[in-house]
């Protein structure tokens, strides 16, 4: 008989791909999802989910619904969460409630109905600024950006002599520097999983995800992944809007590679008790990515709008060291970025997308969270 995996938040962008990867491995997949409007646009059906997937509509904070969803489950992949650094800085109660209280409710139910393994989606945001080195070669784990005092000031963290620090790949051993409410909540999700699972005879694993992209993202959600936000703007004939100077560097990993990472984390005997960085192993500036996406969508004339303003909670550079996931899980990202952008552009061309980026920016400005 096939093992059952419950995916919380499984009707979302990542969840749909994880569900497909698990079905291909022979699991029975059950999804618990609340289908919130910001992500699903008012849909209550599981668009993009295989008909074989068992769907339970419900909130991860609802004890009775969770108890029902856990019946007969062998494993849990915990994806249910509010996502977005910017929004988390003003929708504080909502983010803490869904992400942290929701995880607490999940484990309260797991005490009564334990499973073998729980894999939780953590985030690169927990690192805050990534790992840096000085021009003299010294490692800096706790880089913090000072506010820019003038137009000529550095966007980058600097050393004691005022010289910009150089970003280098960040390993799992780097101490967290929690710079946003979202980061705080993801760290709590991670630690609850790694603390409570073994206490009750279960196995816990955390995957720290970088910028996930691919077809199926919520294009009308202005707090989703940056590539989907750029795609929504371009699809509506508007230029991508970029904070700061556009030179902040990020790693973009295809959702199919992320789904494979979850399957590996669910099955590999070395995974329990561990955290793993999941990215592509490549990094680019945000401005470069916006330009490449515009070209893929045949609207290169829409040059990125670089705002020169900073959003509260944002970090400058954070790029992953994925050596641990490679060596311990056998994780090997396969999707080429250029091919992934072409695939995303083709999918976006067939979608409708409301551009809510300006509306989201006004929300932040109104609260003094953009400067």
C-alpha cells in the first residue's frame, strides 16, 4: 500500500509541483489548503493539481481540520505559510498567526497522530545578510547595513574602514540574522520542526529555499517571488520596478528542482535533524534578471525602473552554498536559467495578471517602510 504524504499549503505554487513529484514516486498525496484570495485569486478548486491528489479545504490553524487531514498520514511536508518580506512588516499578526501558530497547531496534532518524517519549508531570509568577506579576506558573518546617509552612500555593507564587503556563498552554519517579521516566522517554523519532531519520535528536516520561480506562480500577488512580480508588470506593459540600485544579488532556483529537493529530503536517510540550502548555485543581479526576463517576454523596450529606495526588512546580498545538499541528499539542480525564463515567459503569455505592485508599494510607503 502506498505511503500517504500530507502537504500543508499543497495547492500553492511549490506545493503543486511537490505533489506531482511525489505522485511520480508512488506516494498517495493529500493536500490541506485554505485557498486564500491573495494567492489563489478567489479560486476554490485545485487548478494544476493532479486528479489523483486528495484535497481537503481548510486552515492549518484549525485543529479539527488538521486532525482529519493527518488521519493515516505517514509523512508531512509543511509548506503552509504567509509569504513576503514587505507585507510581513505591517501584517504582523497575520504572519505570526499563520506561520508560527499554524506550525504550533500542526505539531500539537502530531503529538496525538505522529508521522515518520516532517519536512518544513524554511527560507534564505533567516540568514539576513549572507556571508561576506572583507577585501583583506576576513569572513564577516554578522554584516548589517547602515542606513544610507546620502545619494553617494554605499548600498552594500561596509567594513570598519568603509570599504564594501564582498558577498560569498552562505553555508548552513552561518548564524541567522533575522531582519524581517517573515524571517522571524520562518525561523520559528524551522526550529519548532527540528525541536518537536525528535522529541515525539519523528524525524524533522528543514529546507532553506532561495528565490523559487517557474510557471504557476501567483502573478497577481504583489508579495510573491520577484520574477513573478516582474512578469506581471511586463505582461501589463509596465517596466519592472526594482528597489535600491538593482545590483543586489540573488539565486533563482526552478520550482521543479525545489520539488525534487523536497522528495529527497523526505526519503534520504541522512536528512533527519538537518537543514539544507536549496538554490541553483548561480547568482545574478536583480537588474540583470529583470532585463533577461523582459527579453524573454519580447518587451526589451521596457527597461527596469530602478527606484533608488530601500524597503524595510530587505537584505543586500545572500547567495547559497549548496554543497551540503549536493553531498548529503544528492541534490543537483538541473534546470538552466535561460530555458526556465523562456518557459516562464511562454506560460505568462497565456495568463491574465492584475498588476498590484504600485498598490503594494503605496501600502509600504504609507507606513514609512520605504525610504
